[in-house]
C-alpha cells in the first residue's frame, strides 16, 4: 500500500476485530442518526467501557466512595429530637404482619409519644444460654435505637396458645432491657392493662434517664433543651391511655418539676417555679418518708429550692421560711453518715435560704448561720471528690461573706469572699460550665466594687468592670435576660464609681447606657423590685452628669426618677431601700435648687431628707441614717448660703457632724471624706460670716481630711474642687490675720 491508498487506515476482521467492529458500528450509526449524534454516543460508550474496565481504581478516587454510599442509602425515618419516640420492630411468627398491625393500631391510642414502625426485626439467636442470647438481641436493639434516634424499641414474637394469639414482647431502652412479658388481647383485640402499665413504666424510666443527663450538665444553657422535654413529659402525664402506678407517676412528676425549676432559674420564669412547687408537693403525696425515705428527702430538698427561687424575688420572707422548713425536713433522712454527699447538698441549699433571709433582716444572725452551713457542706463536698459541687459552695459562701462584709467595717469578709470566688473560677470553665462561670464573675465584680470603697484607688473597680465584661461574653439578653440585666446593672454601678476618679463624663455615659440596658429587661410591670433598684442607680448617674454639666436636664430627670422609685418602694416604707431613695431625692432636689437658685426646691429637698430621717434609725440603719443626715446638711447649707444669718448653716453643721458619727474613716472612708468636705464648706462660710479665724481653721482641717482620702484614691474631680475651696479658705485666713495685724 502507498500513502495515498484510501484503505490504508481501515481495520480488517483478521487484523483487529474490536477496531473492525467499532468502525462498522460507527458507520452504521452515522447513517442512521447523523455524524453529530453518532459521535456523542460513541464517546459515551467508550467512556463507559473505560470506566468499567478500570472500576477498581476509579471507586477509590476522593469523594467517589462517599457519593456511592449516599446514593445507595434508603431514606430512614427517624424519631424527632423534640419528642419521645417508641420504635416498633417486625414480630417473629407473624408472616403476614396482621398481628403487628393490631399492635400498631392499639399503640395509636397512646398520645404520649410518637410511634415509629420499623422495617427491621430483632432476632434471638441460638448457641448460648438464654440470658446470653437475649443479651445479644438487646444489643442489636440498642444499635437500632441509635440509628433511628428512638428512646424505646418494642419487639418480640407472636405465640399461639390454645388456639388464641398472644404477644410475647420485650422493651429495650438505652440502659434497660426487659425479660419479656406475655400480653393477651381481650375478645375485642384490645391489649390488656398490664401492657399499658409496662409502657408507662418504661417511659417513666426514659424520662428519669433524660432528667439525669440534664442534671449532669449543670452550669450550661439548658432552657432551650428543657422546654421541649417539659412539653413531652406534660403530654405523657396527661395522656388518658397512660396507666401510671403511683411511684412511676411520682418519678415523672419529679422530673417535670426539676426541669421547670431549672427553666425558672435560667429564664426568670416565676410561673415555672410555681408549677414546680405544685409538682413537688404532688410527688410528696406518693413518695412518703415511710415508703421511700431517700426519695422523699430529695423531693423535700427540691421543693425547698423551688420555694426559695420564688422567695428571693419577693419583699416578704413567707416562701423563704417555707423553703427553710423543706430543706430541714430533707436532713431527717439525708444524714451525714448515711448519704454524706446528699447531706452536703441540703447544707448548701439551707445556706442559700438563710442568706436570703439574712439579707432582708437588720441583724447578722441568719447570715452567720448561712456561712456555717456552707462550711458544713465543704466538709463533704471537697475539691478532690466533687470539684464542681465544691465550686458551687465556694461561690455561695462568697455571697454570704459579701453580704456580711457590707455590714461590717474593714475588708476581712470581702477579701475572704474574693478568695472563694477566685477559687471557684479555677474549677469553672467558660466552655464547659458557662453559666456558673459567668455567675461567679458577676459575684466577683460585686465584691470588688464594695472592696474598692474600702481600699480606694481604681484597681478593684477596673477588675470589677473586667469581671462584668467577661460575664457578658456568656450572658445574653436572648438566652439569660435576668442574669444579663443583673450584670448590666452591676457594670453600670462600677462605671459610675470609676467616674468619680475622672473629670469627664465618658464613664458616666457608659454607666447610663448599661443601666438603661438593664431596664429594657427589668420593666416596672414585670420586675418591679429590680426595676426600682436599677432606676435608683440610674438616678445617681443622672445627678453626677448634672453636677458636671451646665444645664438642669439631667438633674430634673433624676428628680423624676427618684420619685418614680419611691412610688414602688412606698409599700416597704422605712426599709433601707426606701430611706436611701428618699435621701437620694433630697440630694437631687438640693442640687437642682442650687443650680436654679430655687429656694423652694431646696426647701423641698430638706423636707424629703427629714421624711427619710423619720423612717431611719441610727441603730438599725446606720448607713442610710448617715446618708440622710449628710444630704439634709447639704440642703440646709445651700439654703443658708442664700439667706442672711447663720441659723441654717449651724443646723447644717450639726447634720454633718451627726453623719460623721457613723461615717468613720475606718468603716467608710469615701463617705467620711465627702462629709468632711461638706463640713469644711459650711465652716468656711460660718467663719467668713462670724469673722472667726478658728472656724476657718476648722474648715481648712476638714478640707485637708477630705483631700487625704480623695488624693490617695485618685478622685480627680473631687480633689480639684476641694483644692480650690481650701485655697480660698487659706486666703480668708490670711486676710483676717492681715486685718488684725
């Protein structure tokens, strides 16, 4: 052949059979459908042939095996995550499935859980003992449960007994396996009561298991998970097909009460707490001290916690006293020698209630009892045995020490509280225990704030602000609105305190923003007490803003704010809160009157302070009494400056000196310094009017007392103002001396 031979590239049957057949097929296909389509089909067939030829290598390419697995899977119906699901497997000895359909028809009557029929069968194998064979079957069943995300699997067989059909059924739960029970349908093919009783018992065990899992996750966000669970359990308890025995029903009611209590604490839901109280009381009618002493004690302890959750938000101590009785009852059975860890739990919970009662009483007896209960709990809840529980008690102990430290001089209790809180934070983890970690940060911020008042400087305040900001990384308005508001309120107070060390208004504006944020959650109609507390704090910030600005807008708003607070707190007239708000209103009116040169506002201010003093007692409310005396002195001083003579100034001096009987340098150095500065001012004016170098010298001494504290603590705003007044006083002393000379 030559290069120009047209048959040079054609295959023959003898040279290359495959190529010959390909050419003949292509020629035939081209004649039938045209070149374009024939070429496409030929290429596709070629690729298919090559894929099949090299399939072993191709299936190992990245992504190919996963895609094949996905495409080969059948669609699996699984249990809904927010519902209890009972899966039902095919029955043995039921080839046509008519008995299975009968069983499913009966289960449809039960509204307490979803029923999920499965296209699978659990086989009891042979070759071992009966127990071994059943154990293997239950192991198969648990794998099915996991795959289909159900909580219980019903399986078994159909048995003919004397010509009648009966069911031999078994239940498998994650950690429970029944030995099997025969259920004989009645003449109408209804399953017997025994079946429904067993079903209720199994579901009760599932509920308890899930509750135990929630309990093990203390300190995490659970509210969103618990709400669907609560709906499921309510559905179970209310299902008319349920056949609860009293003990099983008590277990399920307890789980529901426990879950509602957790939601109440995390979501600030008082209705959930009230329902929990009712459920625990119902449980106690079934778990009695005689038939179930330890479970009875557990229900008593949780009843106490639910009552305390309600009582902590109320002005009266009725629910707290009831909580105390419940926790004390639990200790009748939870003895230290019998159940030491549960004994410690009751001790801790008793401490919490005693602390809440102590916070509402003027004396320290209940606070000291609370501290002792916490120390008792720590004897069994040690860091080595139960570190998370140990951290809980450390946090609670710190709260009681903080409450006691606020009432006593010095820093001992406050420093002990910070040590306890920082110890707890060594255990808590923001990833594993976010809520408890954040709560402890808030408590640390609160303690550092008060400590800052005793130790001066800004280090403690800055550390407090950091603690609040850390807590707010976890606590959000959406998930934990009440805790978020509490933290914003604490942050606002700390920023306000820090603003006293600075000249500008930046910190005050930040404080105002934080407090107003808290008030978006603490509304007057939903959280009246908390709202009043945050409004009272906001009023203080507004007064400071007004003091540093030229206008009167902030001062006028402060007056309105304190009046609104007093409308709420008038129901607890003469309480510490009411006295403090009354004194704050006096101060705001006094500053407004001085700014506007309004004698009427100043007279109203003095009157408001006198009202506060009628309700205050130096013996029972020393700090509030001293605040009212100080603010009365300020109002009288402003009035005295605007009138002739010295009568009002003399009265102001008496009020300041009275305030200093409680505001000592040791117990409250900042308050002592503020009153010393005000005393210095009234003495200076008296010295000028009476032409008395002695009074001017006393004024200079009082100013120097104040400056000692304000300078050491870095209170720039107060230091600058008092420095100016001291210079003016010294000039007056020099002037009077020169006149005499």
